[in-house]
C-alpha cells in the first residue's frame, strides 16, 4: 500500500455543520417512535418501553440539535 505524505499546513477545514444528517436522523427516530406506538407487536413486551424511550429521546435530541445548528448558522451568517 502506498503511503501518502501530506503537510498539515496545506489542509483546510471542511465548512459544514451536518444539518442534513440531523434532519435525516431526527426523521428516522420520529418514524421509529410512531412505528413503536402504532405497531407494538413488532417488539417484545419487555423491551417495548425501553425502545420507545430511546426513540423519543433520539427525536428530542435531534430537534434540540437542529435548533442549535440553525442558531449557529444564523449567528455566523451562513
């Protein structure tokens, strides 16, 4: 395998904030939440409440992350 030598001074940071990934992740967690609520027979009765909590918290944290990223974008003028 060929080794690539790169000078760290030549590297520039990627200008992205990951908002698209936040949208996708939040949507998938919300979809999973509704799936668990409306189709409870997909999961065992013992673990249903745990997965419901996990998907709800994923949705809430995604919404909080979206708010933070949008505020940061607005503050930086992006």
